[in-house]
C-alpha cells in the first residue's frame, strides 16, 4: 500500500511528514518554503526513522519505496 507523506489538517494547514534526520530536515524545509511561496500554510512533523513502527515491513512504514 502506498502511503502519502503529506496530509491536510482540518484547518486547511498542510502537514509535512519527514524523518528526524539532517536530510529529512532539509527536505521538510524545502517543502515548507514551497507551500508558503504558493500561499499555503504548513507544519512539519518529524518521526524517528529507527522506531520499529516505521521500519520497512511494518504496516505503519512511511519511508521511501523499494525500487
């Protein structure tokens, strides 16, 4: 099942879900800047990529797809 990494909150704000890593922080900031440039509000939500709930094979995995 493909899972989206962004969500739209009830108040219309976009949630940007990224791993709590240096590259995740950079990607989240770029996405937030793009949203703001287009007149939208966003909030960044970081997750711990080493948490067993988010490891590949878990039903709650939200990382990149394997090629």
